[in-house]
C-alpha cells in the first residue's frame, strides 16, 4: 500500500491543468495502478508531444523520464517483420518459401508452413509450452532453437497451415532463423546493421538479463494487493533468439522505427503494404485486422496499424498521414494461469484512447512527410 500511495503522489504531481492526453494518462494510471508511462507522438520528423509520468523504479523511487527504456515484448514483432521484408526485397527470401528451408528438424506436418504463414499467424503453430526450468535456467544452459522446435513438434498443429488464424510468438522465433539463414548473419547482427543503426536507434537494446541498460525502467506486474518485479528478460533468459520479443527501447526510438516504416525510409511501399493490408487464408477468406506483423484497427474513420506488448506497451501508426503514437509502460501481465494469478491492464485500449485524442488535437496532415 505504501507503493500505491507514493505512486499516486507522483502521478498527480504537477497535474494542474494539463491537456486531454495528460488527463487520460493520469486517470488510467490512477485507476489501474500503473507505475510509469511514457507517451511519444510524432509525425515525420516533428515531435508533437512527449510526456513522462509516474515512477520507473519503485524500489528507488525514480521518476519516469522521456528516455526511460522499457521491455517492448511483442512490439518487437514489427521489427522482425520489417527485417524479413528487407530480405524479400533483396531476393534472399521468398514469402512462399517453406520454413524447412531455413529451420532444421521440422516435422512433416510443417511442410506446408511458409514464411508468409509465419508472418500472418496462419501456421497452426502452438507457442512454446511454458517450462520455467528451461526458460529461467542460467544462461549457459541454453534452450536452443533445435530444442524449442523439438518441443513444439510434440504437440499437433491447431489446424492445417493457411486454413485459420491463431496468434503465436513461436512463429516469430522461427522468422528469426529465416533472417539469420537468409542474410548469412546472426539475427542480432542483421537487426543492428540493417535496422537499428540506419535509423539511429541508439536507445534500443537486445534483451539480456545480465546487460547493463542505461535508463532502464523496472518491469512490474500486479500481484495480490501490490506489485512484483517481472522482467521478460529474466523469465526467458535461457531462450535462444527471442525474435518475437527481442528489444528494450525508449519511446522515441520506437517512434523512429514506426515513422521510418510509414515514410518509406526503411522499406519499399510494396513491402509496407503487406503490413497494412488484410491478409487472406488459403481459401481467400480475408483476415480484416491482420497484416504482416502488424494489426489493423480504425480510429474513427481513420485506419491504423500497430502492435501491443505483454509488458504493457503499444505502438500505433496512422496510415493516411503517418501520425505515430507510442505508449510504453512498466506494468505487464506477469505469470500466466495456471502458474500464477498476476494481473496487468488493457494497454491497447489505453493507447487507442490516447491515439483518438491525438488525432483530434493534431489534425490530419495532407500527406505523409
């Protein structure tokens, strides 16, 4: 309860007549007991609003800052998808390549599984069975890709690839292997050379339980009447090549990536359209909210593309004028049932409330610039 009282004080401090976005943030933090939040809103090179709220470290009572670094979790999938499309543009990977071309030891049931199906979550793959002995083992006891493939192969597919949709993080682990074999580089090296460095993402780091990350926000979940520390980097520390949730970053760096995607700085328009266009099943049925690594949703009558993260994060890109809204927080979902009863909050709804207000406040640009 002491943490809650201190948190409320930080959230309310300096709140004498802010704007509507500040009001949304502070009201949600108070009602949902979110320790810390950073909001970053940008169009092109112009930063329209930045805000840091609450506490990034409850133990030390450190206030959240605009350059605080948060574990992104599944926002990382947007970056992995972009890396795949860079290789597609170069002819080093084909969307219709079978996954067996890039990953050894795949079972016969996966023969119809393609890069395209991995990108749009239509493989029928299940996620890794939660095994904390394997996940949280000391880093030298690596949970290798071959061991992960063997474990997932033990359970049948949910459906034949291409016939239905089921969100899976393990599919993006396999895409990390596509990137590595297609490029001839380690996944982390390719991401650094082709995405992070060209975009000047100097406040983006690969998840590592032992790394020293400047300005790192502590990660929490709600447990009982208080908080518990819950870092994805620690819980999954022995898991190799977490391409589905590989980054920690500042809100400004996430915005750099989203802006680069929307303005064509990173990829060709034909590649970006794969992120922003509803995908189809093998029988032609449209998946109206599903792109390659991005999910589609309207704000009013305006189309957006984005992704949330298990650790309490969300990035949104407006397709008509490139307005970008990034919301990073340090309240995640923690241990899932039946292993725990941790709780988070609906970060997607929270972020879209902010996006709706941002669209109203900052108007609509005539074109993406």
